[in-house]
């Protein structure tokens, strides 16, 4: 799996430059940060950190950030970006189902758009929970299967045998909630605008997004779960 993502590292950040990518990133980060409840100086582990989208943002907010990824190529890109931004982050190559950390190591643990590509969701979540301190928050975001985006990625996988999405398993919001460790799991869905939406019309995209949220829809393209460790 690491080699698969190594091949994507150089072009991965291009997604965030497109109108759809900018909009998706904004609404996804809103959901994640709402659950994370950032506090100055807290220690955070980002599992499957990729090229550093979240770790760089969190470092800028004053957090002590560790990023872990199985892909050397992704980590190399994240390291370059951190150095260029003069941000101090720790980057480690490792496997999500065998984290190289002691129990109760981090104030918060985060994983965004990574667990879909791991073969053992339950094992990865238990490992994330293990290294989380008591009263810390585990926040997970994944692509939602029951959504226009889920169908879009499934179509890409069918059309292209070499697509990374042939290695992905997408989940519904109920499946993610059931897989989370601990008790009192909270969930939310965002990104209700479809892939073929005109994202240059940001106001229309925001209105559609807000309408779906107010209606309590759960079939968003991005689903997020949070649990506080007891």
C-alpha cells in the first residue's frame, strides 16, 4: 500500500487547488476541527497524514503534532512542506495497526481519509484508541459510501483497474459509528454537494450544503466520528 501512495505523492496536493477540492477541504476541516476542540499546546497524532494537509494546519495553530504514514513518498512531501513553512512537526513512517507509541501518549488522535485504505478498520481504530490519553478525543473522517461522492469513486475504480480506489473500502455513517471504540460516539456528515457541481459558484455550494445539514441528512461524501476516551 505504501508504494501505491508513493506514486501519488507528487501530484496529490493538486486536488486542493481545484474549486471542488478547496470546497471539500473547507467543509471537511470544519467537521474535524469541531470535534477535535483544539487547545494550545496539545499533542496530536495524525494517522495516515499523507502530504501533511492536517498536520501543517494544526502546527500553525500551536499544537505539538506527530504525523504517521506508511508511504515514504507522502512523508517526504510533508517534510518538504513543513520545512518550507518553518513548522516543527514530527514525521514517522509506520503502520496504523502497529503504532510505535506507548499507551496513553497523545492528547488527541486524528485520522482523515486514510482508514478507507487500511485492511483492518477495527484494528486500526483500537490502536488509535490505545495511544490516546484518558479524556482525549479520537476523531476520524472517511469518505462516505452512501453518497454521490462514494458512487463517483466506485465508478472510478470500475473504469480503472489501477485506481487507488480499488484498494478502498468505503463506509456508511452507521458502519463507522459501530466500528469506533469506546462509548458515547458522536457522528456527523458533510459534503452533500455532488462531484459534478459547479464549485466556482461557492455561494450555491454553501447553500446546498447548509440545507442538507439542517435537514439532518447523513449521506454526505465525508463522514466524521468522535469519541472521548474514558
